[in-house]
C-alpha cells in the first residue's frame, strides 16, 4: 500500500521542544489529509450514479454483473487505462533498470527489509483480528530481523521458524464480517470500498508516518516508500507482461484474480485458530 514526506535538514541546535511538537503534529495533519482525501473519494464513488454501469435486465447478464461486483466499471476502466499508461512509460522502465542494475541477492535483501519494516502494521492488524498467535509471530519477526537480521536485510526469523504472513486492515475488517463493497481500481491498484478504507487505516498503523523531522529519517521514509514501489513492481514484471500480451481482457483478469486472492486471504486468517504459544514452548 504509499506515503512519504519531504526530506528535512537536521534540527538546528537550540530549537525548542515546542518546535519539534509542531513538526510532529504537522506530520499527523498531512497523514490525516491523505486519509480524508481517500475516504472522500470512496464516498463520492458510492454516491455518483453517472459513473455506474447500468444494471442488466437479462438474467444471465445480471448474474455475471453481480458476480463481478463491479458497478463502477466504466470509471474503474478509465483509471486502469491511465494507470497502465503511467506504468508502461514510467514505472515499468524503472523496475526493469532496477532488475538490470541490482544483483538478485541485493534485491532479495531489500525485499526482506521492506517486509520487516511493514511488520508493525501486520502486528496491529493481527491484534485487531483477534489472532494472538499470528500477532506473536509478527512481533517476534520484527524483533529478530531488526536486530540479528541487520535491520531486516536478512530474514533470520524465517530461518528460526517464523515465516512472514500477510495481513492488513482490509483483512481485519473482513475478519469481523464487514463486506468488501464494490470493486474499485484505484491509482495504487485493485481494491474495494473496504480495502480502500483499510488502506487509510494501515497508514495510521505504520510508525513511519509519525517520524519527526530531523536526523535524516524523513528522507529515509521517502526512500523506503519509493523503494517499496519499485521493488514490488520488479517482482511482477514477467507476470504483468504476459497478462497484457495474452489475456483477452486484462482488466477483468486482474479483477478476478484480486477478488479471489483477497477472499482466500480472509479465509486463511479466519480459520487460523492455532494455540496462543508456539508448540516448542510446551
């Protein structure tokens, strides 16, 4: 899911604590503005009938319409086409250059770091979903990889028997029975009303959105988010190229794959009823 703030110089000597507080509150206001904008967009989508596809009257077409769960398909396709154009001319070339210039072991280490940096968000969502064992695994992964794993560059936790698992606020909401709502294609990719709101919640759960100015940490936040986007795109170069080349309707294929994946992830979290402590503890 992408956030970031402009870099800043080190705080001048003698700056008051009040100044630091103002900077921290400014960061929180910027986060609140982004979340409010996302929520406003989702609300606008739910209320604007001009962008909705007409409901079919034919029974077979109606069943297909309901199964797709994509009443805003006309708008979604426009956003999809724009996103794919930007991807083709900007993000994809950068991702290909990244794969060409950076050796695979280094890319793997950067991927491990990005995953580790997201573990706090996974942990909070595991807690919110009422899954203490999963939350414990996330917490242990964070502690091990941030220390022994050199800031997450080496996935020592996986070697120790704590593999990474995905979770986000959209899945937490799903675990509590909140329906997905209509499918959406947002600039950051396929989503839904529930997952779009969950994205805003995840931004609030990420500690990197509360980094104060100074000490180069804002610049790190920018680099972390941009690296996450480029690295994530680089891991799907061949798949997306094949999809665009071979699929009769790439948009519909992505929609179907996304909905099936999210359903499977939600079921996996819901059915994870392992004991609170690992087996070796006994």
